[in-house]
C-alpha cells in the first residue's frame, strides 16, 4: 500500500479566522491524506518544528489578517536553516494580487485565494507529495 | 375559521391534483429540492394553512409591543433611520481618524472601530507577538495617547461609537472613558458599544486571552460598572456575526447567539445584579447573508425569542429589557475575489434583508474586501448603498412590510422552533461553558462550513463568478497599503509615553490591579486608574494574564 501523503495545516500569527484552514484540513483528509492541524497562534518556529517532527510532505499555511508577508516567508526561511528542502510550503487567505509573486519568490509554492476549489487544493498537495 | 381551513385544504388538494399536476407534466421544476443558504428545504408554496390559528395575536402582534416580532419601535424607520455605521480601522490612530472623518463627511451617522490583531489580543505594537500584524486589519491602540489621536476633532459627546473589542474590552473601554475624561465630557453623555462578547470568541472568532471563567467575570464587571456610571453605553454586543462567518447556518447563528445572551444574563443575576438594571444595555449583532427571506425570518425570530426569555424566564419588568436591539453587518464571507464588482449587488441585497428585518444599525461591506481592508472609493460605494436603501427604495415607508406573509411567518416560526432545540442540547451540557470546553459549538460550525463548501464544490449551490458564470478577465481593486511611516510613528508615540509617564504612579496602578484581579472585586475602577497612569494595553493585559492564565482550545476540524 502506498504511503499516505502527510500534510500539516497551520495557522501562523495571531489571526483567528480558521474556517478555511479547517475546511481544507477536512477536504485533504477526505481525499485520503494524513492531516495534522496545528490549531491557532503558531509561530513560524512552532510550525517548522511540528512539520519536522511529524515528517510531513507539505505545509499549508492560512492567514487572513494581512500578516502573510512576514509570516509565510519566515516559515520557508526557518525550514532552510534547519536543512529541510523537501517539504513543500503553500499558503492561502486574503492575499492581495501584488503580494503573490513576492511570496512565490520567497519559496511559497502556491497561493490560494478566496473561491479556490477544494479539488484544486487537493490536486496541488497530491502533486507536491509525488514530486 | 376551522371551516375555512378545511375548505382551503380541499382547495389546495384540488389545485395540486389538477392545475399543478398538469403544469408539472409539461414543465417539471428545475431541481428536486430548493434550499436556503443554510441548506433548509423550502416548499413550493405557502398558504394560510401554514399559519396556526391565533398566530397574529400570540406571535406577531404590533410593533413596539411584546413580543416585538415586528420591531422594537412603533414607527421604526418612519421615526428615525437606522444608524449607518461603517466598521473602520487601518494602520495608525492618525490613519483611522482620517478614515472616520472621510466617512462622516459622506454621511455616516455612527462610528465603528476595527482594531488590529495585536490590539485584539492585548499586545502593544512593539511586542514580539505583534510582528507583521501592525495595522493590517484594523487600527493599533496601545495607550490612552493613541485613543486621544483616534478621536481627535470628533465630538464623542454627540456621535456614538461602537468598538469591536472582546478579550481586552474593559481596557479599551477604559481608554475611551479616560479620553472622554481628559476632554471634559461626562461619562453620562457617552453613547456607544463595546462588543465584549467573549463566549463567541471561544466558539467562532477565536480572539481570546484568558480562560472562560475569569473572562466572564470581566464581562460582568463591565455590566455592573456601566449600569452605574455610563448609563447610555451598551456594555455588550452579543454577536452572531462571527459565528455565521465561521460557517454556521442561520439557525445556528440565531440559537448560539441567543443562548450566549441567556448565559450572560444568568452570570449577571448570579452576581446579584438586578435584571432591569443591566438588561436594557445588552445589544446584539447579526450577520446578513445571501438568502433574503431566511435572514429576515432570523431577525424577526430573534426579537420574539429574546422578549419571551427576558419576560418569562428572567422576569424582567421593564419593556426595555425585553427589546432585542441589533446591529447588522453584511456577510464578509459571501464576498467573492472573482469579479469583485458583483459584491456591490450582494451587499445591497443583504443590506435590504437587514432593513426588512428591522435592524437598528448597519454596516455594509465594501466590494474589495476579499482582497484587503477597503480603499476609500469602495467604502464610499458601500455607504451610498445604505443611503439608496434609505432614500430611494421606499422600504422605510411602512413597518415590517413582510409581516403576515405566509412564507415569512412560517419561516420565522421554523427558526424559533429550531433555536429552542439547540437551547435544549446546550442545556444538556450544563450551559455554554461546558459546551465550549467539549468543542460542541466549534464542531457544529465546522460541520456546517464543510457542508456549504462541498455544496459549492458539487455545484449543488451556484456562486456567481466562482463556480459558474466565470470569466477569464481579472479585475483587481486598487490596492490599499499601510505605510511604514504609520508604523514608525506609532512606535515613537509608544516609546515616548513609556519614557515620560510617572513611574511610581504607573507601577502602583498595576500592582493595585493585580490585587483586585486576584481578589473578587470589580476590576473596572483599577483598570481605569491604570489607564490614567498611562499603563499600556499590553501591560494591563500582562497583569491579568499573570493572574488568570491563558486558554488553549480543543483541537478539531
């Protein structure tokens, strides 16, 4: 039996909007993945440590408070500092168009905005884990 | 009447077997089931048979009279329009002060403050926890000095101010009071609202600091303080808005909000407060989502349930204690990033539902909010939408225009019955706090959110521009950026305050607060004294964190 894809869904920073993160966590689980949900108010370091400890294939970050430009790149930076380069990082939330290329440059593989279909997100993580 | 009902039943049966059956043979309906935004099935037709005998006398009645189904005031908008109150906050106190003045100039009639994330969690702008969060989704207020700048040049003795602040509500309120004091405006003249609804934070909005019990104590402290010293202030806005935004159905929003309201009243009565002394200052806040009739029915049911609970269960004598007065905000979660201009239409219809439902105050969302805190043009259009509702549509001409509609009355009754079923389930847990600790509300909300998303995914539900009527054209609203200078300005003010304040007075005020919090007394006077001594929001909340501890939620999805 193929190893299940493992994904960490995380809420960095102070943002309390967890509707999207929870819906995504459930959709990935229903698609047969192992999902670890961190809960709210995680620092980038909390997230990186959880990802390494849980040996995940990918991290999905969710932020709707506008702090994504600080928090998302910090997660990638800390992963690299720990010598991890095989965990894919994606993000979602209320993210202005202008910020998307900057986030991608900082190592965020995909950015999902409002209205993204669950199917698209599931496909992304399936693809990411099969890299 | 009984004979008429039988006659009508026969007539309906005949219609179904002849007119309807023949028509449907040729032209079947497009779907098997027609459902509301909350997935409630709606029937093809409603008739007088859906209204039980005696319904008007017992359940509908006249506006300004128990059970207030038709509105809390006898003349509603013929007497006075709802307050047009736009939720605003961005960057520094200066930035937001400018936005307030812009909105007042364009005709808004009440203020509403959105605070940034660090402020909502009781952290100062220069705290480590605040990194990257300054001013992004609200204004940063760390001190009395910031509060002074926020309302500079605005007559807070006249205009009413609503503040969306919860875990640190008593501290921010103390800053508002402290600022009024410095400007020589007596507390008795101040009008406004602090949201201060901590229960829905644990259930939905998730901006808590302390565990539930000490948090409830802080809320009741404000009830007690306000009823004595700030008599025109609403010390709570019991909020369904965030419960709905987190994914709840209309019924869940209604039921959880009103059950939370009952919980606050129970705690206040347990403290020894007299119900008619504090209940008139309880206010409510609901969401207005896409489904026009479902929303209207929800607002009408809410008024009726609250009036009954206050009069029958809590034996309140004053009609003002029976009134459910509420603010409404259109549903942020319904805004689409795709073809964002279509949001102007969604907001107008949601605003219409709020007005037809008898709201006292309204915020209309801006069309660019799936991207950012709104730019000036977007927020002006949102305000204009309310002005069009008020002055052009004619909906203000008569009170509760949909009262007596077979469908609306039947849906209102349905909402009420379903809410009471939830009350029973929550009571079985032993009330709201045990149900929060077991994750009951959180799981109910997450289940509904997932079902809604799955319906969109499976195209059982159409969202225009998202899963149907899609275009390739990308339309991005004009971006709004918070300037670095705002951040630096805010840091400078905070640092200068820390340097210039009277150290002894400051230290003593925090020690006093620590003692009061560790004991049983009302915390409000000590918090106000700390604010007067220029203690910051972060410093005050640190003291309370030390005494009360913090909260971690049960993890579930």
